[in-house]
């Protein structure tokens, strides 16, 4: 079984490109800084930086909703590969192919949000008339939501 579960912060905004061909597919590349649980003596590194890649709808979701510094939970699998660079050297790669992503913290606790107040495409205001703690979602927004 090849299954990976990670929780970490994005080191930068995801980079998204589209594959070439008849039916292009979104490909998102990003790195997660994952805190180590234990620190060894004489080891200055507190986190591991894990290369991740997502495809299709998952890649588009990551591009739209995640930014540098945001905490992400990711589920996927490890994939190894190799290629020959311009100097003729064989380069070996290890990536986590992320198939599922989730927000791992609220926007208010995200240190990466700073003052840019990224709100996505909409930011409904809580209704003061409804005292149950739920907010009204505007009509016609169903196709914008990543779930149904």
C-alpha cells in the first residue's frame, strides 16, 4: 500500500500549468513544510520540505483556494521518477501525488493571510437577523463551491 497523509504549510503559492494535447489537464506543483515531531541532537532542521503535485480538479482547487503560509492537510501517494538534465546527468525525483486536500485551520488563524484578506470569489456576511450562528450563502453560488 502506498498512502501518504501530510499536514503542513505552503512554502509559496502553488504553480499551476496545463498539460498539452487534446484535453489539457491542470498540474499544480507546491511544497509543504511539515514540522518534525521530534528533534535529534545536533539537528537544526525543524521541518521537512515535501514536493507535492496535484492533477485535474484537485489542482484547480489548490490554485484557487490555497496561498503561501496556509496550512493544508493532504492525502496521496509517493511517486518516484527520473529524468536527464541538460548536462546529461540523471536526476531522481520523489513527489507526493496529492489526491485529496483540506483546509487545516481557519482563515483567522492563518499567519500567511496578513492584510491581503484573501476571500476567494465571495465572502458572505453573517446575517444578524438569524441568531443560530449560520451565514446566508448567496443564490447561484453552487457551481463555485468545491463540494455539492
